[in-house]
C-alpha cells in the first residue's frame, strides 16, 4: 500500500522551491496560484530569507503549494491508496484526495495562515520539540508547566507549545528522560487554545467551500482515524487549528492499514524520519529536490510490481 504524506510548518527553508521551478509548467502554475491568493509564492519560495518564510501567513500557503506542485511532478494518483498530512499538510492531503480543488485549498490555507498569524500576535508564544522520554511522564510535566503537547509525533518526539515564559521554564526543567529541548522556528503556539480566534475565522471561510468526499483513504491528525466524507474532513481541518496533532496515531493507522511504501512531498524529510523509527519495514522517499523524483518513481514501480 502506497501512502502519500505532506509535511507541516517548519519544514520550509530559504530557496527550497528554486529547483522545482525548472520543471515544465511549474513556474506558471505557481504564478497562477500567487495571483489567486494575493501572495507571491514564487518570490517566497525562491528568494525570501528564513525570517520572511517563517511568517505563518507566508509559510502555510507556501507549503501547500509546494506539496501540490511536487505531487503533480510525480503524477502518481493511480498508485496512491492513502493520504495524510501533518498540521497544515492536511490541507495538501485534502486537495490531493479531491476534497477541495487546488485553488480552494490555497485560498483556505491563506485564510488559515493569516488567522493563525493574527492569533499568535496576541501573546508571545512558541513551540519546542522534546526528544526522548516516556509520553505519560512528558505530558504530566508539560501540564505542570502550563504547556500543551501540541504535536505528539511518535518515535520519542513531542512538541510543546505555550508562552515564551513557559517554554523558558521548560528549557531549565526538562521532563525525566528527555535528552534535548529544541526551540522550533515557528511564530506561535499552534494547535493550542492560543489559536481559538483563528478557528472562528476559518470556520466562516469553510462555509463557502465546495466540498467533495475523498477519493482516497484520508487519515486525520485529530485521532488517526480515517474520514470518509468531505464535510467531516473540512470540519476537522477547522477544529485542528487549536487541537493537538496526533501524528503518532496517524502512523499507527497507516501500519494497521498495511502501508508498505511512503512518499513525503516537498519539503520532505521530517515525516520520513519519523516513519523510519515508528513504521519499520516501510520503504520511504522524501522529496526535497527534483533529483529525488527518480528514486520516488523507482519505489512506485517496485510497489506496483508486488
């Protein structure tokens, strides 16, 4: 079973889209999306610096556009059985599964990014990855500090979110068993109560969407469950903004479904890294540059031959 996954915010790096725009039609496609959402995706994907693309209002549409652009380069729709995305990557997955058109997905993520950026500006907040430790011990420690386990990624990784003061306290007082606390290059405490204003804004935008049921098996961040209707997918996309991402449960479901092959869309690396530890035996490829397309196609051909 071939799974397609899309990464979330923080995966972007300066210039990461530059080599992809050499592919036929890619630059025109990205320029068209830029016009549609009022954001120069070409500039931000090729020339902008790290601080510029860290901006939530920029990073989120940029990541969805990158995912859709690289999925089109592979042209593997007949081979994929299951889709999933981490955080904002869920919108990429929803578009790939046909729940939303590409244009609607980009308009929706533009609203999401702007709303979350505005919510993040209310209080100085952030996120930090905790590497190692037992989940129950980590959760209890975070609760004591007033932090939220915003991303439960599996493979010994939990991302905490909260105010800068709470994160500073965490850096000084790590949970038992945690090897490192790594601050993340994101602009707010995503997937926590701090994002409640963005949920309301996104809910209004969702009312205007034309939605279809997914044509592929869609696995949700909320609880790792599969979702069969487009209306439920969109409802979860809205509520997920202020709720924790349970990527650990998504990987459990992918294992239960019988995943054998996993391809991570650009800018790939994070989710394949987690899969290598939590999904033993599953073959993976991360799309970082067009040079990775041949490896992905070879893996697809091997999968199809089984």
